[in-house]
C-alpha cells in the first residue's frame, strides 16, 4: 500500500544489484518487450523446433564405450 492507502500491483521488473539509471531500465524493458513480442507462442511451434528424438540420419561416431571404460584404457 502507498501513502494514500491504495494497493499497487507487484513490480514486473526488480533490480537485484546496482543502481541503474532510468534510461538503462527503459533500455532493458524495451529489449524484453521486443523479445516477448517476437517469441513463438504455444507449444506447437516449439515442438517442431526441438524434436524429442534424433533425426533418422543421426548416428554415433565411433564405437560405444561402456561405463568405466576409461579405467581400462591403456596408458
């Protein structure tokens, strides 16, 4: 609550360390708003961008090494 007894909404941006100028806060706010406006919305767009399974042409390079194989590697 402020001095008049009215409640204010919680701040959307919080400065944790330092003392930024009003211009610096405005610059950060502008960048964040621009990123939020251009970000993909919804899970359908992101699911195509990041597939859960590797592509069919994906292969490992070299033979598989079991856990602990580094211990038996000749020196």
